[in-house]
C-alpha cells in the first residue's frame, strides 16, 4: 500500500508540474472549507460487513434489522506552497446505526448499534490547473483513523439498559486518494470530489480562500 501511494504521488507531481507551467495562479494561498458526502469507501466496507453479519443473525432469529447511514462530514485547511502543490490537513466524521426490532412489524426496538468512524489526515494536493477562479486537482492523504462501536439495549428498566451498553474502540491507519477534484470560485468557492479511502466517495463542499 505504501509503495503504491508513493508511485501515485510521484505520478501526480509530474503531471501537475507540467500542466501548470503556463498557468496564471491566484495569490490567495490559504483555503478553509467544509464538506459533506453519503459515505466513504472504508466506512461503507465497515458498515456493510457489520450489517451483513448482523442481518444473518437477525434472519436466523426472525427479528428484522434496519441500517441507517448518517453521512460523512469533513473540514479541511490547505496552504499553497507552489502553484502546483498545496499541503494541509483534513478531518472527517461519519456514522451509521443498526436498529433491532423484536417483531416483523417493527413496532418495538430492542437495541441500537452505533458505528462512528473518525479520521485526521495530513494531506497533499496536486493542481493540474490553478487559475484564480478554477482549480483542478488530485491528492493523497495519510493519517490516523478511529472507529467507535457501541450497542445499547432498550429493554426493561434503566438498570437493565446500563448493563447492556457495550463500547469497542479501535485506532487504525487512515488513507485517502482524491482521484479528481474541482474547486470553483475566487475568495469563496464550491467544490466537487471523487475519493477512495476515508474521505467521502462523492463529496461536495464550500469554503473561503484568503
């Protein structure tokens, strides 16, 4: 995985330097934004795996289970060190929950499982095009991820609920590759990205440059 990311970085640097040789870039070097998307590739894999095995258990017990994706939300900061290169950091959070029912009509909830995936990743972005109003880019992010899993029972008394609460926390290596991104606007901008990793697969956002 590390060798693949190094090759990707080298490839993006070569392309971005060549593409920006004749570009007129903006003198606004700082960028701050907020973003949202449905789910990340890693989050979707985790939620799908958990949901698959939980659904099998629910099918065997004849108790229905519903999965609700809460979406992914992120923020980022970048500084332009070269017309073809920005460095920065991004933070993401996404969540999903599984609702367990005691009957096929879904009238009584017996338990709710929560899955929350967080990440903090230093980021490098390579600009193919860096105009004052339009920027095209790709990027690579590496950092740390944190998965918080929790389950709470809704049965009976308060004491019973507290005894059934369970939590499981795990740190992990976080990564992301931005396959394509477009950023439109001068001082205020909108963006669209396609990602593979801990960032949302399809992401839109807004931000400011200064």
